[in-house]
């Protein structure tokens, strides 16, 4: 058994900040905290006196990065995205599709199934199927011509091809309640609500049927009116559902972020990047599925002006919440680690620094830059 004791200026667990303890690793798992006097000759010691240790981050809504996208459907694309994420502190991710021809979505799922078995990089938790079961009115950067009615055979085929974990539904779609109930109870998949003009009653009906999250809350949904609160109102008032948040200060203003943080239980907010292939690259013209988009000053928009995903990372979002919003660091970190792990029922193994969990963690400096990334108790990235 290999043992490593690691000390840093601060170590963030899911409930506390450890200042004077050593984090003990035994093989691929966390083994708790020990004092200096507990260190024996068989334990390798590493000290990072000016750094912080955070759990590995989990991004459950991300399309791509560094010129690559889930819809490219190649091993090389997924490898490149996975490797990039490790440099940004994300150790687990969920490749996300866009609305596209069904054959393209099927190919993307098949490719992820293969990559999940063969790639040795950031963990692939599963897939988020974002589209084609959305509304035209709030399609965002999703091509209208590929939006489809809900279809059981299509969804069953998607599930048969690979590790689909969650599917988006616009609650106003015909039979949305029935499909939500079927997907969550019979297929045992998650349903997320978004890209929608649904009213409050339609949204709540789908939440009652088993849907458990709103997709990039505020974005691509009908905005709340005091006499018609819509899906957004349901997301803000339902304490039993998760709310995705792109906390880049672009998709959602700082005051609106504060409103969400005040409305929702802190353990029901999940930071997502919704990052696209332009992430990690310079401004320019790129593709999101079948749609071209431009990136200027780091902001991605399709030609009609709609935002087209983001170029941010979870670590940047944590920094924004802490420094610009004033959120407590533990809460902000949990929103990008423990909360998504809980939603997808993997918090027994991942999502926080806790004895018995896999030793996925990152070492960052005070500027929120990744110095090292550890996966399964091994350092797999070191900043040069």
C-alpha cells in the first residue's frame, strides 16, 4: 500500500477548512487527516505551504474545449477536451450534445461509450443529451430545423448506445409529463428542464413527475413575470430541485446570481460551464454542432446574437462567486463538486475530500490557477 501525506495552507473539505493537518492518501483513496507526529517512515510527505487543496471539480454540462466538441464524435476530440479539463481543475465531466440530426447524436453517444472504456484522462461520468426535445422559441444556439417531438423509440435507442445520464425536456412539449415520468421511473435517467417557454404549472408538473433540475437557470427560458412566474419561478421556489448556473458574469448578471443564491438552498445549486470548443482558444469563428458562432472578448454568440455557450471553467466560476459575489468558499466549491456528485448519486465515491472517497483533488494558487491535478491518488498534471 502506498501512502502519501499532503499539507497545504488550506484544505477544503465539504464542511470545513483544514489548516494544520496533513491529508493522508492510501493508494487511490483519501484516508483522512493526520498530525505531523503521526507521519511514519513509510509515508511520502508533500508540502504546498502557499497553496490550497480543493476536491476535483465535476462539470455536468459541457460541450467541448480547445477546438474540440462532443459532436465531433472522435476519440481524439474527447481526449483533447479531457486533457484540457485536467489543467483547469475539472476531474470529472459529462460530454453534452446539441440539437442536431439524430444520426449525429447517435454517433456522439457511441463515441463517448468507446472513450469511456479506453481513455485515461479526466473521468467521463456519462452524457447529457441537450436537445432535440426543446422549444423553438427559446432554442438559443440550437438549430430550429432539428427540434423534434418527444419519441420513445429515439430515447430508448440513445440509452442503448451508451452512457446517457440525463435528457433535457421543455415542459410545454406534448406529453412532457408522461415522458418525464417514464424516463425517470422506468429508464432511471435524469430529466432536466430548459430551453423552454413553459408556464409555472407545466414546469411544476414535470418536476412532480421526476425532473430534478433546471438547465442553465435564467438562460434560454421564459423570464419570470409577477403574474406568470414560468419555469424560472419554479426553479427559484422549488427547494427539491437543482438549478444549474453558469456563473461567468455574462450569461447571468451578478445581481441575478445573488437572487438565485438567496432563493435556493446552497446544496441545490450546481455550477456548470456550458463550455464550447472555443474554450481555451483565442477569439475567432467556430462551430457549435451545425451552427457557426463568433467569439469576441471571450463571449460566444451565433450570428443572430444569441449566446452560444461559454468559454469559462468551473474554477473561474468559483472565483467569481467568492470574490465578486461574496459567497462562502466552501459553498462555492461544493456547487462545483459535491452538489453535482449528489445529483448523480456518486457522492459516496467522488465530490469532496472525505475518508473513503477516491483521491481526486486539485492544488491551486491564490489566483485560482491549477498547480497540480490528482486523480485516483496520483498526480497526473503539474503546471510547468
